[in-house]
């Protein structure tokens, strides 16, 4: 490789990084810039029938889902959110499907995209420790996000992306029917409650979503960057524990 070619490759990689591309998700490298004749032609195969919900599923049909598993299949077949085209995995939920406590964050990150489960990276590990501090594990809670696919480069989801997933999330809450909802971070609070206040004004106050006791609190990722605010999150956790013990 000449010096000029090396510089061109470096410039291309820098552009990819600027666009949010931070990993390769294919098993084999593909030279998208090779002449057509130089590309390998994949063998012709017979398409396999889809085992999940139909690919033309629409958000308006989510009310037809009668179980969380059925709703997850619908989300997996949904093509109306642009994030699906750049993500590796659907990150629908983790935890118990009859949990009394539901936690909702903003969006999956890199580790979540690789595993197909929400809150499994550093922020998720902190969340697990926070829950353990009040005697809860994954077997006691249900965890999801406002969007089910990772935004490129971990950017903030757009309003259109959040709205595309909103009918699924609303039905998810209906099917779970939790006694308590905890909103992790300002983005989740604004999406679910339709408010404009920042998380510091909202946290520590019991609010309501469709008659369900709802508590906004600080996102674990924020606490990793600002550990001095863990004391505030601890107060919120004690409020959650008290509410669960009282019901």
C-alpha cells in the first residue's frame, strides 16, 4: 500500500468514526469499493419462511398483542423505526414478565446491541447493584427502554425514532401492568410523562402514568459520570422500596 492509499484509508476510517460507526457487525469483511466483477457472488439460496410476526406489521396493530412475547415478536418484525437498519439486535426487555416494578431507560448502547438485552453494560451493572441495595434482582423487575434499537454512535434518539416505538412501549406497560414505574433519566421521563422539566426537578417526586405510581430518577450512566449524585439516587431507591412494601 502506498502512502497515498494509506492516507485515503485513514481519511475514510475517520469519516466512518465521525458518522458513528464504531464496530463491524458482519462476520466477513466486504470491499464496497471494489469493481462489480471482483466481488464474490453469493450462492443462490431458497428463502426460509419467517417464524415471527409478518414483516409488514404496523404500530397500530400492537393492541392485538395479548402477551409480552407476542409484542416482542411484533417489534422484531416492525420496519417503521430507522434505528433497526443500523442496529445489530432488538433489545426489547429483560427481567420478570409479571414484575411489580418496571424500569424504563432511554436507548440501548453497544453492549446491549451485542447481547440483545437492555442495561447490561457498565450502566446496567450499576443499575443491578442499585437494585440489589434494596433487595431486588432481575428476577423481581422488568427493564426496557423508550427505543428498542441502538442509535448509531450512542447518539440521542430522535423524536421520530421515539414516536415510532411509543405504541409498543405503551402496550408493553399495559401488558406488564406494573404497580410502580421508575423512569431512568430525563429522556425517559419526558417521553413517558410528556413533561419539559429537567430530571433534577422531576426526581424524587411521585407522579402518575395511567394511574401507575411513577418515579423519575437519575440514569445510571449519569451516575457513572457524576458519582457525587448517587446519594440522590439512593433516596429515590428508598422511596421505591417503601412504596413496594406498602402495596
